[in-house]
C-alpha cells in the first residue's frame, strides 16, 4: 500500500544509505472521502496533508514527502522502518499547495539543492 511520510532533509539523506524509522505516515484509508472522489485524487489530497505536516516539521522551510510502498505486515499503525527501495517518489512543497514530483533516482543528486 502506498503511504505518505513527512520527512526532514536529514532523514531523507539517512534513507539514501540505510533504513530510517518514521513515527507517522498517512494513507488514503485513514480518511473519509466523498464517493465521487477517485483513487488518484485521494492520493493527491493525502500527499498535500503530508506536505503540510512536513512543512510544520521543517519549520516552514520545505515540505518533503516520501511516497513509499509498504508491505501488509508494515501496516500496523505503529512506526514504520523504511528502506530506500520502498520509495516510489519524493514530493516537495514550498507552500503546502503545490507539489513537485521526483523519481527515487533523482533524490541523491538533488537533496543538497533542496535543503
């Protein structure tokens, strides 16, 4: 299942070379949507909520959101340990309203520019 994790620049850098434990993550299943809202729109709305959380976590400087794919065994409501291989993308928001998408292979090359 795809989850969205608010992250600090330091956590993203650590993730590039190992595992990182994150206390919180968001999934579309945690929220109630109108019946007409499609899956893609749900994912987008949840990623915006995670971006707001990330902006708060980073003192309003930047919103870094990791979109990650978890196994069913990891979806237990507790903290989650992520490996870089689970990252589907990195989403960045400077204002909590717009998201820029980056592929996993772009993260290592650009993380220093973003932070």
